């Protein structure tokens, strides 16, 4: 499985960014698609995920500001990030879990920098 993440960048506090992550294969190959973030100070943090039956989880730190969605026509997961704060600055990584064997795959990170 290959994952490609896009959409990171530099934004001012209060601004928005949209991340996307495309996976090789079929949407039916994955039971869960989601996003983590990582900083030098903190361990990798689960940000949000969406299951193949559209159950959604958000961490408390992003609830109400971020929205995760997926494209059923192709295996792509999106993360719409609004009202960004400096503490959202991190490398954001997408991850998927295969439906058949429950194996997790990681994409390369995309850097999000929020200036105050």
C-alpha cells in the first residue's frame, strides 16, 4: 500500500488548510483511514479517523475545528482544518488499516505550521 499526503503549509492562526491522502488500491481494501500528528516534543497523536461504515473519531484537541471525510470513489481521506492554532503545528501523517488483515500503513508526513 502506498500513501501520498498533500496540503501542508504555513498559515496564520485562525486560518484553514485541507490535507488529503490518497492510497493505492480500492476503498474497500481499508477498514479505517485517519490522521496522526507528531512534534519533536510530543509522541505521535491520533487526530481523527473514519471507518468504512463512516464512524468518526476526533481527538478532544481538534473536535469542532477539524473535519475528516473520505472519497468513496477512490481511497482518499481528507482533513479539513479550520480555526488553526499555533499548537496545531506538527507533521501530519495519514494512516490506513487494511480490511483483510488489519495491517496499518503509514504515509509520509506533511508539515503544517501555524504562525501566531
